[in-house]
C-alpha cells in the first residue's frame, strides 16, 4: 500500500505494517515543480524518518517530476541529481519513485543494490507493451514496484500487466484523476508535475471543470481487485492542489 506523507502521527500507528510511506525533502532538484513547490509544508524531516522507521515502515522518496527541461543532461544537473539520490540513500529511504526515464536509467546503472526503484505512474506504463521500456535498460534488478495509473485501464489489461511483470510488485493507483482521453490526462499531469508558474492552480481548476466529461468517475475505477497493492493519497501533495472529482 502506498500512502502519502501527512503530519498526524496517530494516523501512522493505525496503518498496516506493510505500508510504504512516501515523502520528500523540502529542497531537491525538483524544488520548482508546481506540485511540490506549493506543498513544501508536507516535506519529510530526519525526525519524521526516525519516527516512521521506529514504527517499522518502509520509506519511499518521491522523485517524480516529469520534465527537468533537459537540465538533467547538463553536468551540473547530473551532479545535483546524484547528490539527491545519495542523500536519499544515506537518509535511510528504502525506495525511490521516479518518472523521468533518464533518472531511472541512472539509478539502474549506478545505484543497483543500493536502493529499490519504484516506477511512477507518471511514466504511463499501463499496458503489457510497457515491458518494452524495461527491455531497453541495461539492468532492471533495482526495479521492485511498478505503479499503474487508471488511464486507459481495464480488468483485462490489468491481468495481462500482472502476468508480464511477474518479478515486479504491481501497484494500482486509485487516488488521482484518470481519463481515457490521452490529451486530457497527459496535459493535466504535465502541468501538475511541471514547473511552477503563477496562475497554474486556477488554470487547472478551470481545465478540470471544462473537461469534466472526460474524467473517470469513482465507479469507473478498479479498486476491489485482490492480490495487488494500492496507492492511496496523492504523494506528499496538498489536498487543495490535487483536484478530486466528486
């Protein structure tokens, strides 16, 4: 089960002990991401890490910014990403959740056996054909979990995904807006996980309101399947930023 970082400590004491808790530091290479910039109060501290570890939870670092505007391909960007990853490992995180293909490849090549890699739903591997992405990587031994979004998803596809990714824990996302319209869901999450700009929050609310017919309702989502992990609670995000459909 994937759960978000929230401040109420009594909440964590009631969770199943096999839960994996998401978190991120206040400042890292994604600090200008719209979603994270406005949710800094939900960042994790060393004190939080110690508390959660004491309760027996595993921790996953959220490194899910989609597009670094090619900064990751510069020497300075490469060094900053490496610094972030090494800080995550040193701080005691068990997993790191990534959506950027370049960063995924970097972790597979340079940090295997040092931290487990969770493939973010932002990468949109939600069909058996997504296995092709894994096949171009030099080493996939670090990949422990694959988060699958509900975009274009049905029970038949989910069954095939579980068959194809036998060596990986499949996690089904049930907490975010989903749509079978490619343009709608791609645009929404590109903005949400993109760079901070003034007026974006207002723009997203307007975008959802005007395109409500294209988003799935709760009854359209898959959430009662057994033998699968679920992610609930948008990753370390302010509930006012991640727009829910009633």
